C-alpha cells in the first residue's frame, strides 16, 4: 500500500516543482523594467530618417523584450535606415547590435515598413540570443575532452 502513496507524493512534488517553475518564468517574463534602465541600455537612432516619438517608443518597447531574456546584456543598439535608392519603393533597413559577454550579436532586416522591419529585427535578435544561450549551456553541460602533449604527474 505504500507504493501508491509514494507515487502520489512524487506526482505532487513534480506538480509543485512545475508550478513553481512556471510562476518564476511568468514573473521573469512579465517583470517591469524601469524607464531609466530602458533609456540607458537601449539606443535607437535614425539614419536618413527623423525618428518620431512613436517610432522611438515602439523600438524601445520591442527591444525591452530582449532585456527580459538575459540580465547580462550591456547595451542594445538599433539603427533604422530609410533607403530611397534601391528600387522604386522606399525601403527601411533595421540594424541591431546586442553587446553581451563575448562577441556582439548583429542582425539586419529590410522591409517596406519601418514597424515591420523593427518587429522582424527583434525576432531575429531574439533567436540569436536564444541560440547563444543554448550553445553556452551545451558547452557547460557537455565539456569536451582535452588532449595535452605534456605528461602530467598522477596525484
């Protein structure tokens, strides 16, 4: 009779751990970032384009999503370029750079709408951040063997 009680106990512990993990994840993803931190970490500039207040705030709110994923981000730089020379229509090029430990993450996206290019850029930078985090985690959890040419003394 102790088997079912132990099974129920293990299931309830697993459920509690899952709920706690989901609650902390929900908190981390919904925590508010103070505006002064956003202004210090997110730099938005326009090239051949006057940034409106709405465009600048839209870029900051979209980039704030990236800050929620990683606390070690030093700075996010977003440049929006209005290019009239390529083709018949107007193109908006959004370039992003995330300064983190190690090499910076850089992405660029082109579209015919400034807001659409911002959305695509943030999605691309988000994928790069997730990829970098996954690679760091794999390297930490699965270290590679190192071959040394020198004979080391046995301890």
